[in-house]
C-alpha cells in the first residue's frame, strides 16, 4: 500500500475506534446499536456491534483479517500509541533513544554478545582469485569488491572442507560491475591462497568460505 495513503487510513481507523467506542457506550446504556461500515476506496470492513462488542478477540481478528484495515490499524498504533511491529525499520531509531540501563538495552547487548538474531555469524561461499603479481595484496590482506560487504572488514577465510583457514583484512578494492560474474569476491596474495587452498595456480578463481570477524 502506498505510504501516501497512510494519513487517510489512520484517520479512518480513528473514526472506526470512535465508532466502536460509541457502540460500547450504547451497549452499556441499553440503547440500540448498529453496524459500523469502514470504507476505504474499494475496500470495506463491516463490524456488527451486536456480536463483535461481545467478543473482542473476534472483533480484532476481523479488523486484522483485511490487509487494508490491518495496515491502517498498525499505522494508527504506531502514530498514536508509539507501538511498532518488530519488522518496522523505524523501530531502530526508537531503540537508539533507550537509556543504557534500560532492560531492553541490557537484553539487546546480551543477544549481541551471544551472536544471535541480527548479530548471528554469517558465513558465505565466495569466489577467491589470485591477481597478477603486481596487483596482489600483501600477505594478511585482501583485495575485495569496492561495492561489496567485505571492504575494510576483518575476514576469516576457510577452505570448502573447512580444513584450512586464514585471516585477512579487506583493505584493497577493485570494481565489480553488477550483473557480471567473472569477478571474484576476494583476491589474495599467492602465499595466502596456497595456505588456504593448497595451491595458487588457478586461472580464474576457487571457492572458499568467508566470515566477517567482529572486531
């Protein structure tokens, strides 16, 4: 749904909530109740106050059963109640406002220290190459794609069977145009390549496993 429609949807949810509140008051006063119809474009949500006010769970399920009313309700909760879905990127800025000693802050640091969730180790299969001698990095260093995730990172590289490993720093860079597959992800010094893969005599590239090491 287009974000520009959110203000209108939020207004609609506000009206819906007001309507439900009025229905609740009428119910408790013994007055006659009626149905509420929430229309947005070609979408329509019908709530039967006679039934739905007596079953809050069913009413909420109905609201969240339609994509447009679900999105509108979530947007309303975010705007008016400061409640966010876990997948909402805006929650990151709210987390950044937390106090260091806040229980959520403590828990997030624990999750980070345990390397789980967003901080879990990610091991990727990569293409490793050895450039011409004049372009080779020094031992302990690597050339990497300038638009890739390894630039400036401390890397642990493994052979595919994980029997050998080396550590390098991605300090050099080269262009890797998107859509082209002839470029390796990482270029090594010949000595490092031989320590890792058992040989440096390959014309194109060999596969290995890369892990970004957290400093």
